């Protein structure tokens, strides 16, 4: 009897197992899918930490799902969690995703396992950002193998292609430099030097190669002409060594370090084009290749700060060693993180402790953000006395003087900034836009703004300026075209959405205008009520276009 009961119990248990196992598997799959979907949404909103946590939870339940692996790894890289990224890449087995191949290639290249890096790079097939990063690493695999000719390209057609032309020129120059082909390297460096690509490591190597060739004055000129020399301690240090009769003291380059410099430049382009996720992922891969790349670490922190990710930004800054030449930059940037978070008194106290030019400039910029124009101008005056070649100082002082109602002096500063750095898009946009607002030199104003748009086609703010310029000139259909594009690029900017509403109204599209104004009100930060837009919702626009300032 006991045996019969036991057999019956086992049968019931087996039946229950047969019924519950599929249910458990279904629940497990359902939970993984839910986490995957939430992770996707968080990633699209640039909430990379939430995305990483959700994807990682999904990965626990669906470790073989290629889409889950790719999402988890990309999100981990975007948060700067390199250990989690390495763990995910190690776990991936069947059909690794492009990010898995990218991480494995970076690890192999750092360990100088060129054959393994080559094999992993061959598996990167996916989005354009991943393939560009893989191509950059492959160039340095070939360079490390002594096959520099395989990575050479004709730079002539690329010299004027912004911003990629300058980046490719620097990478080619560094590869030739690595191979000891000095004359060819110097020719490529010269082409790259004319671009607006900002890569301190490459600029320093250019100066070092000139100094080794006995062309010390040219080396000093490369560093002297560099727009950010005072703000960049590594370049300032190299310049001081040259002036003192010594070489810039550059350590021999490794293929991994060369690739890291290229990826840092690539990331800057992605971020400039509002592709923050690709930019952050690429910077993390650069740091895998070269953990000492503090310029990449600072760029990562700055991008995270601008997205409002305070913890991620400060973690990155804390990783800059106290004895690093970039430690003062990290401290100033940490103050900016606090400033953007709203902790302004604390931020100002931090930069007061930094007595060098970078700290004083940060204080002036913070004063300008707080509309303390007189205090900002005084600091800019002193900084310009010390360094007459930094276009950013003239640009900043010009903006302060404009707000102080001293347009003549402001215009002179802006034009001098353009003399120091011709067609600089930020300056061209500001000067062109302000001339339109003032109704002065309109042909020149439009030319300036168009040149800025040509260089920053993915900038919603600059595209907005061109649309608003057409609006101010009464060319409403053209204004709508550019303002719609600006709204696509920056869909959460209340200023741009407000401008689009104004253009719709003038173009006779009244219902769409009110819809955009309502959107603009909903996008205003807490504490700003958008009263002016509310009035437009009630009565529309007056007969003449408003004269208030638009986006600068």
C-alpha cells in the first residue's frame, strides 16, 4: 500500500513538473524580454545606467540571445563599466555580436596579440559606428605587423572633408611615424594640422618628430599655434621643454595607443553629431586599449555630465591619477559637473582653488553662465593679456560684451576670434546670428551661418540659427525647412520648438504652430513657465516678427 502511494505521489510530482516547467520557462523568457524592452527604451533616452542594469538582468535569463548580448555590452560600455563589458564579452559564445568582437579585439590589441585582434575585427559587421571603430583598430593591427602600405590612403581628396579628413590624416601620420618613415609622416602631419581636429597626443607627436629632425622652430610653431595650448597641460609642457632646449619627451607609441588616439577622435565626431551612445561606447573602447588615456577619460566625463549623469561623470574623473598632467583639468571639470547639477556655490569655490589659467577661465565661464557679465569680462581681460592667441577667450569676451550692450567691442572680439581660427563654427554662428538680429550686413551674416551649418550639420542649435535667420528676413518657407530639421536634431529644446511654432504661424499653418508652442511649454525646465509662449497660444503672433533674441 505504501508502495502504491509512493508511486502515485511520484506520478503526480512528475505530472506537476511537466505542467510547471514550461510555465517557468515561459515566465523566464517573458522577464528577459521585458528587461530587454525596458533596456532599449532607456538606451534611446541616453539613460545608459538603467539600460545596462536591465540588459544585464535580461542576459542572466537569455545568455545566448545575440540582441540581448549586444544591448547589454553596448550599455555597459556607455556607462564606462569596463569590467562588466569584459565579463559580457567573455560569456558570449555562439554568434558574438559586433560589440563583443570589438571588445575582444581591443583586449587582444592591447596585449599585442595582432593575429587574434585581426580575427575579431573581421567579425564586426553591424552599425556604422562599430565598423568605423573596427577599421581604425585594423589600421593599427596592420601597422603593428609592419604593413603600413596597406593602411595608406590618398589624403588629397580627404584634406577638406570635415571632420573625418583631419582624423584620417593624423592616423596615417602616426602610423608612418611608428614605421620610421619620417618624411612621409611629416607630410601627413602637415595636412592634419590644417584641419580642426583636436588630438593633443597627435599634435605632440608632430612636434616631437619635427624636433628630432632638427626643425625645432617649426616644432615650437606647431605647439605655439595650437589654439588650446594653455588649456592643455601636455602641450604646454612640451612647449616649455622645447623652449628650454630639450625634446618633448614622447614615449614610443604602441599599436594599441595609436588606435586609442584614433578612437578618441572618432568619439568626438560622434558626440558632436549628437550620437552620444556611440561616442561613449567608442571612448570606453579607447580606454580599454590605453588605460592611461586621460584625455579620453575627461571627454567621457564631460559627455556624461552634459547628459546629466553626475555619478558616471565623477567616477570617470576620480580615475584620473593625482600625479597626472591632466589632474588640474579633472578638478576643474569636476567643478563643472557640480555647476551643471545646480551646486553653483560649491562649483565656484572649487575653481577659486585653481589659480592657473584653466581655473580662472572656468570661473569666468561660470560667471557668464550666471549672467554676471562684468565679472566675467574682467577675468577674460586678464587671460587675454597673458595669451593673445586663444580664439575661445575672444569669443567668450565678445559674448559677455554683447550682453553688456557694447556691440562694437563685442563684434571686434568675435571678428578677431575668426581671424585666429577662420570659419570656427561656434563663432561664425554667433556673429552671423547677431548680425541678423540687428539687421546688419545680412549677406555676410547668412554666409557665416551657412558655413557654420556646413561644418556642424548635426547641430540642432546651429541649424536653428539658419532657420531663424530666414525667419527674421521674412523667408518663412525656408525658415520652416531648417527649423523642422533643427527640431529633428534636438527634439527636446523648447527654444527650437518655439521657433518652429513661430515659423509655422507666419507660413499660415496656425494649427501646427499652436501644437508646437504647446510642446515648447511642456519642455521648459521646472521653474520656467513659458509665459511668453502661453500668450502666443491665446492670441497668436503680432503683425510684425518679434525682436527678442533666439538661440545663441
